[in-house]
C-alpha cells in the first residue's frame, strides 16, 4: 500500500475518500453489466429465443462459481483491510497468498465435480427440450473455466482490499473490453453461438486475472502470490471463513433463488424466462452501480473499524445519502423508457410487454436492495459474522415460500412481485441488526469525540 492509498484510508475528506474507493468499483461493475447485457444482445441478433433462454437458465451456475471466488476473496479482503489498519503487514502477505492458492483449489474442485454431474446439472437448471443443448454447451465451458473465474473474483477483492481501487477497476474493465471484443468475434465471424459467448467470458477472466497477478507481483508493497508466504493457520482460516462463508451462502441463495424463479417462470413459457433474463440484466446496471458504491467502501470501513471508528460512522452516513440520490435518478429513467430498453433485445411484442412489466416491478426495490448490500458490507467489514450470515440467508428464506404462495394466488404476477417482497424483508432485518450494531459501537464513538 503506497502513501496515496494510506492518505485516503486515514486523512482524506470523507466524500473524497468514498469517491476514491467507490467510483472505480462503480465503473468496473457497470462495465461488467454492460458486457452481460451485450452477451444477451449478441445472442439476440441470432433471433433464437432458445439461446436467450439458455443464457438466462445458466445464471445460477455463474452465481455459484462467483460465490466460490467471493468465499475466499471477500473473506480475505476484509481481513487484509483490518490487518492494514493494525499495521500487521507480514500477516497481509500470508492472507493474500492463501487467497490465491485457495481460490485455485476451490475452482478445480468445482470443475471436477461439475463435469461428472453435467446432465443432472443441466436438467436441474430447468432446461427445456428446445434449450437443453444450448444450456449444456454453456455449462460445460463455464465448468472447464471455473478455476479461472474463481481466481478472478478472489484477486479482485484482494487487490481492492489494499486500497488499490484504480488497479481493481482496470482489471474489471480489461475483462469487459476483452469479453466484448471476443463476443463480436465468436458470434459474427466464427458463428460459435452459446459456446462462443461462454468461452469469451472465461478468456476475459483469464486476462484480468493475469493483470491482477502482475499488479500484486510488481507493484504491491504488502500483497504477494509467493507460495513461501502461504499459511493456513487457525487465525487466517477463522477470519477468512467467518466472513467468506456468509458471502458464499448468500451467493448460493441468490443462485438458488434465480434457479427457483426460472423454474416458476418456465411454467409460463420460454418467453417468460427469456423476458426475465433480459430485464434482470437491465436491472443489474443500476443495481451494480449501487453495489459498486456500497462494496467499494468496504475496505475503508474495515480499515477505520480498527483505526478510527468516528471516521467509519461518517463514511457510512455519506454512503447512504449517495445511495438514495442514485436510486431516485435511475428510477425515473427506467419508468420513462422501459419498453424501449427491452426492445433493444427483441422485436417480439409479447416478450417486450412481459420484460417491461418485470423491469418496472423489480425496479421498485432498487434502493432497498442497495441498502441491503450496504448493511451486509458493514457487517463484513466489522467482522460481524453472525449478522453477515443472517443477511446471507434472509432473502432466500423469504423468497422461496413467498414464490409458492404468490404463484398459487396470483400466477405470473405473483411470481414477479415475490422479488420485491423478499427484498423488503431483507431490508427490515438488516436495518434492525445495524441499529443493534450501532448501539454496540456507540460508547467507542463517544469516547473518540470527547
């Protein structure tokens, strides 16, 4: 960590510090959504609804692979930021080396297990006879590339934890640019279809992982990938998994929720699943902007939790204000042009109508889901493992029974509105736990101001 990054951790004005950590994350994550949208756009130019359905059905698999990366990455990252606040620099090296080799190991396990169970996985994702072949092609490629994808998510978190927000952003944007270029190549020139789109994702993650490895080896003062620093001590394992496991469970629940939602929607036809796939990708853009804001400040919150809790409180307050302003602005835009946005991906009138409806309904919970992300980030940064675990399961625990009941009572409309209800419950639970945490820290804050 250089002097400039230390300045933003310790002394820069709150607005400037939040901008330093969050803007690169917001830009990087928005770019990742753009290439997710472009994946659907490029496949949409082939006018094959089964391909779009396959792309939507495989979202839970990607969520699972991403979860493995975040299991190591988020757990290691928040621990690294706290260690930097305590100036335990040798321990930072041990944790970063653990993150590198641990993520590769988990990725290899996922690849081996997944390839052995390929057909049950594809059936479990809800593939119909029309979309089965396309779904299986995508799943095979993603499983083969899972060690690379897991490593990408882990290294991005580790680099950002040191305060190198610009380097984190560069890696994310590099992944996006490579992916977009390869998408155009495999769709329009090589005509590889779904296999090409999946391959482009894996290769782009490989390029970005290479960049992160170069940054750590050549430019980082405290991070390392050297095996001689690898340790799996009780302290490292407990601190990494105390935060990493709730993140992993949350990602699993998100994947399971997406899978269950797809299974309900597929009952209303392939068009319903395709409409959700398109609208969810469009919703991801503002969601990931807010997520970038909230996740970007996690290293700052974690550092100030061990170094300056008054500064931590000011950081959280400013972030909430920014989140409200962004959610309001995005909401106005979407409600004005939702039909036009869906129309970019298809010329099917029924698909446009269903997609626009889903987009308008799910946008109601944009601020709520953003706040939930911030609550979770605060719990992760302050090592509140129990609260982080509760946040990891509450949305899924709420959504699954809500889906069954709402589907019975209101059919397709009930399925769509279930997402908003689950987000609202998670928001309320997270808010109550944050109030409890605030009271827990209040004596320290009062002592600092005296």
